[in-house]
C-alpha cells in the first residue's frame, strides 16, 4: 500500500509543468527582473515637484495606466498637500470608472488541507494544531443555503488549500454544486450567481476544466514578488516554493480561456514599495503579452495566524498610513482595475478605503471550514487561516456604506452577458460599463433590500435609491422606461432581472 506521504509527494511532482512556464519566461528572465524595480526605487530619491505630480494625476484621471516610473514618483511624494491631492484624485478616478458602487461578496473556504509550508499561514502542512476538513457536497449545500438564503450574497470567492483532496476535479464539482443551490427568501429566492476562485496555480488543461464549469475571476496571489523573501517564506521542496510556476499562473489561465484574473501581494512580507511596483508590472505584463490586464488587484496585509513564524518585530510590517497610500496609488496607477479589501482589515480602515478607490469588499465573513452553517460567530485560530479584523454583518456594512453615499451592488450581469476580459476593460476605460452597472446596481440593491434588509437599513437606503433613480432619469433617459419597469417587477417579487 502506498503511504499518504508518498502519494502526496508524487502528486507534488506531477503538478508543475516546466513547458508551461518557459514559454512565458524567454531566456529565463521574467518580467519582474526586466522591470528593474530596485533601480526605480533608488533613482531620483528626491520627491517630485507639484507640477510632476499633477501631470501624473491628470493622466490617471483620463483613465490611462501609469508607467512604473510614474508610479515610483507617486511613491516618493511626501508633501501632505500633494498627498491630499492624490487622495482626492483616487476617489475621482474610482467614481469616474465605477461610480459610487461597492460590490460585496463572501469568502467561502471549502478545504484547509495543504501540502505547502508557508511561514506565515495557518494552513501550513506542519501546523499540527490546525483542525483540517474538506466539505462534502451536502455540507457545501448547507453553507450556500445560509450564504444565499439567509445573508443574501450573490457572489462568492471560494478558497482551497493545495492538496490532493482539493484537486481540480473537486474544485469543478464544488462549483457545480454551489451554482445548483436555490433557496427561498422573504419575498423571492436566493442563489449564487458568480463564483470566483482563489486557488493554487494549475496547468492549462486543469484550468480549462474549471473554466468550463462557469468560473468567475481566477485569483492567484504571488504573496511576495521579491525572490529572496519568497524563497525564505516558501520551502523549495514544496510546490509553492517554485516561484516561476506561481508567477506565470495568470498567463496559463488566459491561455486556457479564463480572461478575468485577479492578482495580489501579501503586504508585510517585504518592502511595500517593491510589492506595489511589482503588482503594476504584473498587470502591465499581462496586458502586453496576453492582451488584457488584471481584472482585480488585492492587497491583503499580514495578520495573526496560528503558529506563524512572523512576529510583531518583522521589519516589513505595513502600518495604517502606508496601507492607505498603497490603496491610493494602486487606484491611480491602474485606474480600470477592481480593487478588493477584505475583512482582514478593521472596520475603520475599510470605511476609509472606499474613499481611496476600493470597489469590492466582503461582509458577514466566516473563514472557518463550515463556518456559515454551524452558526458559531467566535473566531478560532485552530480553524481559520487568519483572524478577521471586521466582523460586521452584510446588513451592517450596507447600512454603513449607505450612510457614506455608496450604493451596494450585487450585479453579476456583465459576466453573464459576456462583458469580460478585454471587453470589460475597454468598457471601463471609456466609462460605458459604469452606465450599465448603475442600472443593474439599483435593481440588485432593491432586490436585496426587499429580501434581506432590516427595517432600519431599508429606511436608510431608500433615499439613496431615490437619488440613484433621479440620476438615471437625468443622465440616461433613453432606458428609463425599461429600467423603471424592471424595478417595479422586482418590487412585485420577480428576481434576477438585469440589463
């Protein structure tokens, strides 16, 4: 009989396809090497003057990507008045491209077995204190029933550890299960309409299997782009220790026909300035070589995890003010991209983030395996990958966003109408997509309010809906009759209507 250790070792060896790496790293020199990030950070160490900064901001406001050099100049800004101008410009860019919408989702962890030994992660294979589990089909259905039927989520980011129990066949089957659940709600029905996946890198063939099921955005975070730090965090004997395999994950996804991809770095592992420039270099590489940049960029910060090897004295931990600058500069450097801030962060940081360019955030989040249906709200290090900083319910988050003038969107229409990849990027740059999104945001917001909101949240949100309808009447009158007809049909109980 083959031992579990031997089986896992063989599985590791079969995962990495060198031929699917080399075609994207000609001559062995990858795009991070070619970007010369250390050089950009060491050049022209003096802060740029006002004229330089304002010229760069004007470029961002025209929804044009910044170069690495221009991004590096913004990193060097120290003048408080200029920083405030950057902050204002970041919000302007966000409103111009995405309007005053915040998209919500829920994280859904399906399995925490993992063959990797990342120094900072609670899923670390050597972490014997962690409680391991992979959800079966019935358990997945129970979780989705809570997410879609009680909380009201329409989109998920599903998360899997890298392990034979969470292989590509399991992922494909779990996506089919999630999409199949339909639950009765207060006035209609609830279902998950878009499932994004945060999973390990796969081969092109495996990615096609997942894509065929109806995968939304495919996320793989590099964690750190700094190669020496990467090697220090991820043992060479593990799959994740293979830096080029992970670095080219998004290339393979696009080759497999998945044109919405999400990248990210775990800020705090290395110098935040390096990681920020590397993220910009990554999306520029994808656009240059594959025809479309990153659909989303995420920027999680290191937070406490069970038996993490990184303590409070680690030299690269990112403070709140630096973190705010990271968000602001990403919005200015890549004006079209969606920006995701998760419940790792405390509520006050997330509330401020919506004014710095963020477009997506989670709520009612539980990241223990099976955490939604077990109704346990207390956090437990032995069951979670990390500890959450914001535990607000979706209803609370929506109420707080409404008080700040932001409408919560549950829209997934663009993806189901084929507005993905290069199509969605072009529409975002031109401002066209924002017009569709406002219409569908109001429709889905009304649906959620009718089915899930507390009385207090409905009272607070109604003036916001009225304002949005008035704006549609003034700026988009040609579709007003269709839109108001759909809105009335939703109020009468129809669901999942979109333009």
